[in-house]
C-alpha cells in the first residue's frame, strides 16, 4: 500500500468502544462509518460501500450481489461482527475472491448463559409471575398457583451440539438433568461423551425431550425445521427454546402449538422478523417469552466481538491470516 488513505474501509454502524478504539488507531486506511446505533438505510449503505476495500458489517446488513456490485472490484474483505453469516451471500463472495471474517467462540459463554436464563424464565413462568405481582394478581399463597416445570430428572434435547449447544448442556448438568439427547448432521462424540448424550433423529428428540433447545446454524436443511410436524411430536408438557436463528422455526406453527396445548411453553431470543412487530400473535401469549436477540449482550462479549471483527478486517486488508476467517 503506497499511500495511507488509498485503502477505504466502510463500517456500517457504531461498534462497541474497544473495537472503535482499535479502529481509530489504524493509519493505513481511511475509515468511513455510519455514525448511529440504528441500522443504516439501504441507500446509505450503497453510498458507503462504493469503492471500499473492506466492509465491517452487522447481522442487520444484507451483503448481496447488488451491494457487492456497488462496492466494486477493489473490495477484498467483509468482516461481520457476528457468529451468524446468513446475511452474507457466500456464493457471491467466494466467486469474487472476497475474504470473510466472523466472530465465533467469543460469544459462546454469554449466549449459553442467556439460553439457560431463558429456559429457566420460561419453564418457571418468571415473566408471568412478575406481572402478577405488578397487577395485583398475587393475593395469597396457593399450592398450585404459578407452578411451572423443573429440570431435575428431565430429558433435555439439543438441536445442534456445537460450541453453544455444548456450553448450554454443560451448564444444565448441575440441575440434575437425567438424560441429554442431541441431533444434527452427524454424531459428535467428541462433544457428547462427557455429557453421556445420545445422538438421535430429530423426530426421536422431539418425542422424548422434556425441554428442546435449538442452537443450530441456519442452513437450507434447518430452515423451518421446527414446524407443525415437529411440534406435534413433542410432549404436551414440553418447553421449546430457540437461541439460534428465527427462521429455524415456523412461527405460525409455533403459535398454534402454544395455543392448542400441543406444547407447554416457548422461549425465543430470535424471531422472524427482527424486531418482532408489537402486535405479533406470539407476544399476546402468557406461555411464550420473547427476548430482543440479546444472547451475546454482555459488555465484555460485545467488546470482544468488535475487537475480533476489526482484527479480521485489518489482517484481511494486508493479506495476512485472519484470527477467525470463514472458509468459503
């Protein structure tokens, strides 16, 4: 690189302070940034990426053929501050020889903690109980009032026993879970052994689990994997938790399962779309807990994600190995 300002980087949003600090110290590129906490409008995104050598983006930014055409032939690196990459057109990026950085691992613990918190909140009906305290529904102690479902001696099924699924299961072991089941593309004995987890079909997992936890990636195979047929196989007393991607679930089918008593309750940290409209039917249900995609939302984790995303970007721009590169 002959001149410091010849390398253009476009950042699609304000990023956490540790990443912002690292980016501000770079002297070999010119950084342009959408200076807002809100997602960048599509037309502004097109303006920003034009002529860029590198793009640092978020899950909310769709990097597709149209946008890559606008960016032009100088684009070498796309770094996303996320572990998910379904917002990226991977075939187009591969065809153009554009390297992709992402941020796995650093958010595993935070997302696993949130998944356990969501599971406990849902099965023990905590949001509903808080509301009863606030609205005067709490009048006396009653033997069966606000009873929920416990983890002790239960069977937990995990769809996708990868980094996050494994971290969730390990955190649930001290609760006295009797048995772990898991499903996915193939058995993962290296992950399952210390859990004594059994690899089963998706159907078997639905039928036998008291709690179903979805932590898989979104792929064509997992798109709407959890649908009417899946929910019909679940126990009427079972609880469904999704912290993967909203599109893994057919939400209309989930709503029917919750309102008809096919399953007991559901907890979601991811939805389709995001944000979920305030008048969405799922939000009217007492037995459905919906969070605003906060799986990785701890200060340390979000800062670590930002630093990793910046380092991926910078290493890619100078042709060096990225700390975490998605192999296309």
